[in-house]
């Protein structure tokens, strides 16, 4: 994830495009330690807080259910209610 993000950021910069935000896709219910550590690393790499985290399996949801998940999983930048600080705290590897 970190390498793919770094390459994407490089491609955006090379094309003069600005990053709108980082959204984690397919976030598992029980992320492992590496995934939990990557949260802060991604925010540092992107120089901004997460803009969302879609839960694993969200794409297979019924359209009406997906709309609810999207609103909960995307930050205000994308019209949702996701709270990056709360997410970061919830999955803090230290505790």
C-alpha cells in the first residue's frame, strides 16, 4: 500500500495534479499490525489525514446499503461523516 501510494503521488505530481485525499479500500474488520501501522505512514506520505476507509466487502453490498456505508466511510471532503482522528485512534498499534 505504501509503495503504490508513493508511486501514485509521484504520478500525480508529474502531471501537475493535486491529491484530493487518501481513501483506504477494503479495510478488514480485524486489520493486522502492518495495516494498522500503515495508517500514520500513509498520512505522513500524503501530507494529509485519511479521507476515508471503506470496509471490506462494501463493493458487494446492495446499492442502498452501499450508500449508507459510503456516507459513514468517506470524510466530509467527499460528503460523508468519516472521522480520521477517531479511526486513527481506534486502530492505533500502540493501543
